[in-house]
C-alpha cells in the first residue's frame, strides 16, 4: 500500500504540488491524470526518489521511504521511452537490475526466466531492443520490474511513443499483466481514455492540486467540479448556462417546463448555475419522458460508424449530441433535441458540483 500525505514541492517561487494526498491500495492501479504541467511527473519522481519533496511524506506498507535512496526503495519505474539498454539483449536488460542489487548469478537466472515468462517474452530473450516492437519493449521494461520483485510499479506515460492502434493493444496487455501480477501501480498519463481504461481509480490533478479521486465511473458521472467534468469524456461534456428565478428554471434563456425540472433543479436556491450534460444525454426525440425538448438546427454531422455526433448551436454557443448511427441528418436541418436533464450535473458559479456542497 502506498500513502502519499501532504506532499508539497516548489521550484523557487513556483509551487508545483500543493498538499497532495493519495492512497493506493495493495494491488490497485491508480492513474494520475491531468494536463501538461499539472504536477503528475513531479509526484512520480518524488515517490521514485529522483527528486526531493519540500514537505509531506510517502509511505509504503506504513514505512516512510523519503529518507531511502532511490535504489533501496524497491520500486520499479517504466518510462515512456522504455529506457532499455540498446547494447544489451532482453535477458541482459532484465538481469541488470538484479546485478545492481547484488543478487547471486544462479538466482538471477531463475528470476529473469520467471519475469520473461510472465510477460510472455521468453522466446525473445536473446534479441536486442531494436529487434523488438514498441509493445514488446514495453513488456521487457515491465519484466525488469517483475524481476526485482518491486513492491510498487510506477509507469510514466508508458504508451505515448506508440501509434494509436498499438497503444490500445499494449494498454490491454498492461492491464492484464498488472491484474495478473497484482502489483500496486501508479500510472501517469495526460490521456483521459488511457486513465479511464487502466485505472482502478483515477486522481485528477490541475495546477498542483488534486481535484478528485475516484473510480472512472464516479468521476465521469459525479464530477466534483467543472474541471473534472470537462477533462473526462469525448466529445466533451456540454455546459449550459442556467438560471433559477421565481421558482422557474431556464436553460440558455429558454424556460424549462415544470414537468422537466430535475430534482436538483427543484431543490437548488435561486441564482445562476451551469448545467453539465454529456453528449449521450442529448438525443433526438419529441417524446422523451421528462426530457426537455427544443428545436435547433444541426450545424455539423459526423458519422463515426457506430455512432453519430451532431453539433448544434443555442445562443451562438456550440453543443454536441451523440446519437445512434442509424440517424441520418444533413447539416442545416432542423431537429428536435431531448435533453435528459436528470442525468445533468449542476455546478455553481465557482464551478463546484452543487451536490457536493
Ligand atoms: P506534468 O507531469 O503534469 O506534465 P510536471 O510534474 O512535469 O507536470 O511539472 C509540474 C510543474 O513543475 C511545471 O510547471 C513544470 O514547469 C515545473 N517543473 C518541473 N520540473 C522542474 C524543474 N526541474 N525546475 C523548475 N520547474 C520544474
């Protein structure tokens, strides 16, 4: 189990981590997700022992590791460029960490075999890294972590050097391997799809601050703020301006019939808010139960094969709906949209989910 408590880090006047708290349970995989510069790699580097924190603690199984030198922490790190030694074979690459730890030759040989078998790379043991695909190199990098019997695996953007198709394939492999090995893992990524598929839980960072930690679906369905809502999901969630006045609600100035008001709309105090509604919760229909239906014009239609994205505008602002691929529409055509407001998330003007207040 990894516990990161009140971790802070500054570079001169630039505070890049602010009181970060994350717990990664035994055997769990947590994804650190956030835009570039949000502090993800800094957390990873502090845990790995490459840089020092200004404040806070990092514990593995209850024991602080911050005073230990990096090589004594029993942590395996997999970088985006794999960091395999090009002049060494696969076997020698995996053996290297064991030599550093002064493991005797006989045991080294056993552990290398074991590790390469686990990642299904035993038949490639005598090859050099440049004779392997990107995915295979990544597996060798993981074998090195397995061989040293690391308590914790840190993956730093491990898929960013791969093309889109291979990324998906290696992503599945990494997830399967991690499940099989039951090794506690932290993965850094800026790719929300990667975090959603790999992480048992995701910690979302912005500007050095943790925004929310939870399972992918918790974050997707119950984002604690507008940043989290906007960061997860493609196409992005739609944000509509809403106002409650004299007991009535309006969305972008259009009055919502009482029968369509969501529970949260009924309960919330009068004022101005933002409604977050995902594209899949805006369908084309005139008769959807409890949905708020309005007429708009399709401005752009994108058929993606399994689904269709229809973009439209209200008050000059662009929105998106995700509908069945069977729907055929031409840009400019009028359509009736049904907004499933009950699936919406309401944020206050500061961007906080009002359910969390
Ligand atoms: P991420 O991994 O989320 O892209 P980083 O953790 O790499 O973000 O960086 C967080 C912030 O810390 C950035 O603003 C970056 O410029 C700054 N930073 C990182 N390393 C250094 C350094 N060695 N010196 C000064 N600033 C740094």
